[in-house]
C-alpha cells in the first residue's frame, strides 16, 4: 500500500528531479536502466526518512538528517552522466610524458572517421552498432579514439544522423549529432576509454590554411560549440586544434593561430582544462607529410611552450607518400619531430600513422617502428579503423569485421602497455 502511495504521489517529483539534473548537465542522457532502478530505491528511502523526520519532531532529529544527506549524495552519484562528473584528476604533461592525476597515461589510439564526411556519425554503423566497434577496440587494446569532425557538424549539432548510415544501429536512428556524440562519450567512458576531438575539415576538404574558407570568428565559434557541449567529459583527453596544415603555411602563421586559439578557449570556455594537440605543417623544404614537420618551429610557440600543448606530427610511408618514404631514415624523422624531445618537456604523440602495411609499405612500417621505439615515442593514434580510407586502408577489412592482424601487431609493438582508467 505504501509503495502504491509513493508512486501515486511522488513520481512526479522524482522525474522532475531527474529532468532538472539532466538539463543542468547539458542534456546528457542516463543510459542505464540499472541506475534508474537504484535511484528509485534511494528516492523511496529518502522519502521515508522525510516522513520519520516530520513525525518525530525534535526526537531523534539528528540521525534522520544525517541519513537524508547520505541518501541525497548517493542519488547524485548514481544519477551522474559520464560528462557531468567534475573529475578531480586531469590530464597534464611533464617531461615528455602524459599523466592523469598520479597515473602515467600511455596512449594506444586509433582514428575513426565519418562524422566529418556527411553521416553525422562515424562510418560503419550500417554494418555494426556503436557498441560493437567500441567493444572491439577495447578488446584490441586501444584506449583512445580520435574523432574527426567538420566545421559544418560543429555549427549544426542538432542535425540528425543520416538514417542510411546507421542501419545496423537502430538505437541511434532518431539521434541528432549532438546526442550521438554524448552516446559515444558515454560508452567510451564505460570502457575506460578516452576521446580526442579533431577539427578535421570544412567545405568537404582538409583546408591548407586554418582560415582558407572560414574566418577566425567562424572557426572559434565552432570549437566553442563543441567545448561547451562536451568539454566537461572527464574522458575527453584533448582537442586537435586543426588537421594537417599544408600548402605553403609557415610556422609563424601557424603558431600565431594556435596561440590565439588557446587564448580564445581560456577566455571564452574557461571550464575546459584539457590539452591541445598541435600538429606540424607540410614543409616543402624537407619533404614532410601534411601536418608532419616541426623543423622550422623555432621559438614561435615560445621558449617553453604551454605545457598543455601536445606535439602531434603526422607520419606516413609508402602508401601515402610513395617510394621516397623508404629513404626517410632516422635523420629525417629527427629533423621533422624527433628533436623536440631534446629541447622541450611537452608530450610528443603521433596524431596519424598508418598505411597498407604490405610490400614496401611493410618495410617502412618496420623502419619507423624501430625508430619510434628507439626514441621512446610510444603514444600514437593509428590511421585508421575504417577500411574506406583510400590511401591507407584500415584495421578492418572491407567487410567492417575482419581484422588486419599486421596492423594490430604494429600497434601492440609500438604501445605495449595502454592505460585504462575508470572515469
């Protein structure tokens, strides 16, 4: 009888409480029925304590108050969506290493693209659902996913995911891009995995200059939308400022753009306390890949760059750059990015590395693997999970199911001890 009374008179207050809390946390949905069940129990017990307090008057007054506070605290804990927890520990760099609180954090990352390419979600959801891929990546030892997005996505987060792109994931078919990314953060967090957000392109292209077809205000507002929406997630490892500067941009231009962006975030989205992945540039004088060279960086980012900056060169071999890549060698990689470890304390994390890993490209993979290990460079994001990358292929074959073991073996050798933390 009491339970029936509770549901009749208290459920409105209970669900109003949930909706109010979720609204405060930016619309992140609680995706676990178990949590809701626990919440119902806590709320029922809390209401019972309130009845006891009202009936007891001054008798036994302190004990119900203490128990009431405890119940409220437990309710808030079980209600928390992943993105609403203010993590006591944050990611930071020191002496070329990455830490989360007191824990050394080792990255075995992978790129999963598609969000920037028209589907408003990562590719492959026409074959398997989101959880399939995240579970697969977790089982393969990948602890972080770099998610490319476009300017168009960032300024229109309420656009729906494309139905044809999510045929195998019916749960998300009614989602907007905004809600899908919350879904992705949530499920990555459940598996102790992090996400890196990457401003990858605009107007359907990787633009050579950051402001080729959009102005500074448009670019900054796009990032502001993303960080206001997702910046509080404790498993957001960082942001990749802009993908693959190339086509004649120099380090003075690029560094000023980076520093202006960091200052903008500090001023406009001060709640974001994360890291900034900064790529190199394509330098025609040294034959580097797009986003690959720091050779002329000098002091453009300061004598001691902001410790929140992560140096993130892109490193590609034969399948992208042709046979000339076989002649790169240790001296060339030192020139492009290896020297950074001698002069700066910032983390060096390869933002993209990969290829078909067969024939001459296999030789290149083995050469660069030996070099990176010799320099103590183990943090990276492999390009990519997707099989539909024309010049590299992916960890998955064209069926989106079969695993290319040569690529996962490379990743395991480069980062043998990825870190998995509870967020």
